[in-house]
């Protein structure tokens, strides 16, 4: 029964993963959709190159595994070097962005860090989920005003250093998970892939919910794998981090739902049911949820904000926006104004649902399938996660730190410089590899509970993104889980190739 349950999760995930890969490789080149990233090299060629080059990298690392492992150790030193490298890299490219991150969040965080009342309180009435992030940013800025030697005039670099720290911790957690899930040499390999891909991701330069939430889903998976930790602490922390991320990035809490589902399925199909253990886990998760909620209220009180009730856009609004044809389910100003102009929450919800229903009827069955296919490409078709495609992205570009490195890095990240196409192809190279081998993980004969949790999390993310507003950067905080699955899939691939070679030689 357990094997049948695991296979059911694997089959559903495999269908979704390979359908996603098919859209990216075969449908995207011929489809016109919003936020489409025009890379110079076709995705299918990038994938072929990635399979060959990264396989050679893996073989090279296996050849010198003992030496690499001796230098790498438990990963602390290498991860520290990655952290410092990310700081140097981002320091040479730091700029001030617009849209929500720069026009709303940063000025408010600066005001709060100086103890001033927040002038743009209306924004936080519409987006109350950003209040916790505002509090975190204000504390980082306050620390930066006192101790930082890297900072720009308005504090962007202090917040970017936080992103780099979160990214480095994420790399270490991925390594620890893959060591236990697969083996050490695959963990070393996937750490290097993370460093080359996510370690250079331009979103490190933007302090917003996507970058800050990066560590939370992978932290939950790492805690779940921990055997040495005391059970009461382990399950409390799983609940705390798994639910707490909801107040930063709602999509991040999907992993907690996946953990609960896996645990419930195991309990249901176990003959000798451990009721006390189940009750203990449920109680600790509930306690953690209440604790996270209480801390969020304390942060809200500390900001001095009093969000106007009923002004936040609810689920119905994002369901409606996810059905708009103009941006293939992405952000559309007309939808935002449509909901904003209706002050009564009940009326707004009804109006949003009516408009959503009308759009579904207008699409029809075939039109709806086409809409969902394009929406999936908006979400998963871009390995740079829609970098530069938010409104007013490059508000202020600072002076170069030096004459060479700074100019080179800026030319890769800024859309008005000459080398951005290099960065786009480079990031897409890794992204299609991740999408491919994430799907290959579904071809394994047996899957662990950790792999099932990662698969259910990605499935939940796909469903969430198809239902509500489409945004490529919303996928960002789940990439570490995808890399864990890609490690499992690549291990399966290399194992089968090894067997094929052995049989051929016979």
C-alpha cells in the first residue's frame, strides 16, 4: 500500500514535470506570451549542452572527489567563501530599483529604522503580507547604519547582504539534505550547481519577499530529515518556519502542507497507529502556528501601522487576475484598479468572482487550455525569473566601484548594457537542466518521504500559480526544493547510464 501511495505521488508529479518541460522546450519557441524571455540559444539546445557539460563536470568532480571533499569538509568554509563572493559580486552591481521593492518597501523601512511614522500606510493596507518583511528590513537597515562599511547612501547594500546570507545558508542546507538523500559526491556536485546558478542569480540584488523567503521551504525539509534533533523541537520548528513564511511569501508555506499530507498518509495506511505521536506533532505544529501569528502581531504593533480592514485584495482578486488574457494571468493594472475601486470587501469579492467566471466562459475549453499553457510558461519558462520585467526596475544606478569587475558585472545584469544576453542564456542553461532532472526523479523505482514532500511542494506550487496571479519570481523560493529533486534525478540518470555502459562492454 505504501509503495502504491508513493507511486501515485510520483506519477502525478512526473506527468506535471514532463508536461512543464515539454512546454518550455517545444511550445515556448512558437507561442507568444507575456514576459517571454528571448534567448539567443533555443531551450532544447541549452538542455543538450547542459546535460553534456554538467555531466562532464560531475565526472571530473568524481575523479578528484577525495581532494575536493578534503577541502570542502562539512561545507562551512566553502559556504562562507560563497557568502563573501556573493557580497563582492552584488556590491559591484548594486542599484536602486522601483516598483514595490524600491518605491514602497525601502522608503518605509528607512522611516521605520529611524523611528519615524510610515508615510505610505495605504500600501500596507492593500499588501499586509509585506509588514513582516518591512520590520525585518528596518532592523537590518538600523544595524547597517551603525556598523556597515559596504553600504550605499540609502542602505540597499545592507539588505543585499541579508539576501547573500540567506542564499549561502540555503546552499549549505541543500548539501546536507542531498548527502543523506543520495550520497556525498552528488551533494558536492549539487552544491557547485547551486553556487554557479543561484549564487549568481541577479535577484540577490533585490531585497523583497522572494529573496528573503528562499531559505524557509528548504529549512523545513532539512528539519524533517533531522534524526538527532529532539522531536518536540523538530516539529515545533517545522511548524514555525513552515507557517511563518506565510507572512513573507504565502507560496512558501506549501511545503508545510506537503509535510502534513505525507505524515497523514503514512498514519492512515499504518496498521499500528501511533496516536500519541500524531497528537504530539499536531499540537506542536499548532503551537508553532500560534507563536508565529503572535510574533507577527508584535511586529505589526512595533511598526505602528494600523492597516485598514477590508482594503487588502483577497483570493478572489488574484483568481480573477490569473485569468486575464492581456498578460496571460500576470499582473494587470486594470484588474488592480477594478478591485481597488470597490471599497466594500463583500462587494469586491462578488465582483471579482463574477468577472473570473465570465472570463472562464469566454475562454471555453480549448481557450482555457491555451491560457493555462501560456500561464505555465510565464511561471516556469524563464530561468532568470522575470528579472527586469517589473515596472520601473532600474530607478538609480550608482557609480562603479572599480574600473573592470564592476563594469563587467553590471553589463550582465542591466538591460541597457551590452552583455545581458550572456547572463540570460547562462541562467537558462541551468534552469532547463533543473526542470529536466527534477522530472527524472519521478522515474526512480522508489522514493523517500523527503522526495515525496519535495514533489508535493512543487505540485502545490504549480497548482497555486495556475490558479492565481502568474509571476516567474514567485517560483524563486522553491528552486532549492527543485534542486534536491534534480540531484535525485541526476543520480538516477548516472546510475542507469553506468549500468548501460557495463552491459555494453559485456
